[in-house]
C-alpha cells in the first residue's frame, strides 16, 4: 500500500484500522499539512486498491503532529 509521493518521516501507517476487506491507513497532520486517511479495498485478485482518501484540516505547531481517531 502506497500513499502517493511519500515524504521522509510523514508517518504514513501510524494508524491502521481493518474491517473485513477494507483497510483504513492514517497519516498524521503536521505543520505542513492536514491529516489524511487512505481507504483501501481488497480486489478480486487479492491485492489492495486505493478506494478513496479524506483529508482532515487542522494545524499543529512546528515539530508536533495531530491525528483523527480511527
């Protein structure tokens, strides 16, 4: 599973929720951008396909992170 262009230390995957054939992976928000949730659906061939994203606006002070609860 890939969240598009990854940035060093963006913490993609620091939050994960699994329910059946759906996985939601989170990336915390930092001073440079919003927190983002990535929804993956298991395909008929057994792989995982990015089915959607949701960005959650917010702000964090420099050097801090915040995230929505999964």
